[in-house]
């Protein structure tokens, strides 16, 4: 009888050892591993991936059999997963069923020109396919998730769809007072507002000044519109030349009244909202205040005094 009990204990211990070796222990290559599970993958196809990677003990066949016996029947998620070093087969399956896939993000900041968006996409080694030409002002600044192996064109499509949705939502709310008559004009003016101020609290005021100027046919005199055809929206890195202020480019708001022929950046939601609901102001001018913001003026005389104060600040800093 003792022999039978001892034999049973030995068999049970052996069975548990085999189970541990084939199910709970790590694979021959302890990792870490990166696994990309495609949409529609089955337990069998993922098991084969894991075996090839060396992430699971045993082989794909034993992994599938033990998964059906001991694991949840929940489906495996699609996405990219980081498997930590030394993780066993059972834990790996639980991670693929219930864990969080790797979230990769690409960020378009407010006021980023399309040329830089294109460069960011092209330099991203996790994306595939060519980078499509991106129309200026067509993508909404935000952070966008993407999967390893996704095409650059599909990411751009999501960015542009987000801009379309945002414009639709904001236009439904209506606007007040700014003489912009089309979606493109709204985005164009919003892109100028975005480039002219980095302070969120000033957006509506800057929009109000430009709306006032448009209303009376006064030139916008916006430096970023002069720079855009030179650099496609990248920083100029120097002062604007007199010849550039006189150049005929379609964007030069120092030379011609009205809006430029198109956006000069990708404006964010708040700048678009500012154009659709600008501050109710009589101001026609603004200049840097030396504190990161601007000072506004209703008359040319007030503005010239503000400019002189700004020049004094710049001289004090050794910039002039």
C-alpha cells in the first residue's frame, strides 16, 4: 500500500513538474520579447509566433493544449505587446488576453506646419509606406496612437478626419463678427493667430484684432505670413529682409490686404474657436510686451508708443 501511495506521489510530482516546465516556466529565450498580434489572429497562429520567438516553453502544440485546459477562453487581443524577461507561458497568454497593448504616439503640436508633420512621419521607423503630401492646415494638432507596421497614409487620414470633425463641431456652434466666409478662411486665419501668440489667454484678442482689420480692409501685417513661403513654416532664424516684405508670394500680408492664399500652419482647436468667437474689441494693433505676451492698442498713436517701449526693452537686453 505504501508503495502505491509513494508511486502515486511520484507520478503526481512528475506530472506537476512537466506541467510547470510546459506551462508556467519561461521559454528557451527568456526575453524580453516584442510580439505583434494581427487583427483576427487565432490561438494557434499566436502560439506559433511565440514558439518561433522562443518565448514559450515546449512548442505551439503543447501550448495550445494546455491553454485550452487551464486558461481563460477569452480572445487574444490585437496589438503590440512587450513581454517582460522571464515571463512564463501561462502569464504570457494572460497578458495577450487581458493586458494593455503598447501605445505608440505621434504628436502634432499646435501651429506645427505640415512639412514638419511629414518629416516626423517619414522618420518614424515603426510606420510603413510612403508619407503622403499633407495639405497645410488639414491635420488637427493632437497625439495620435498607432500600431507598429501601420501605414503613414492611414495615420495622416486619422489626423485629417480629426480636423474635419473639429471644424464641423465648431462651425455648428456658429460665430460672431469675423468676416471669414469659408472653412479654409477660418483655418487660414486660425493658423495666423496660432503663430502670432503662444499664450492661450490672448488667442481671442489676437483674433479680434485681425477680424477688425479684415472688416475695414486694413493689411494684416503678420510676420509669419511673410516667413511661410521662405521656410514652409519652419523658423526663419533671422530678421525678415526688406525684399521679403515686398515680395509677391500670395502670403505676404504686408504687401496685400486680406487673408493669404492658404493656411501657414496646422492650428489647434482653441485658435479655430477664437476666430469663430473673437474678442469684442476696438483694437487694431498689438506688439510684444516683453513678458511673453502682447500689448494691444486701438489707435496708431497708442501702438507707436507701445512699439517704442518694446524697442527700449530689446535695447536693454542687447537685442538691438
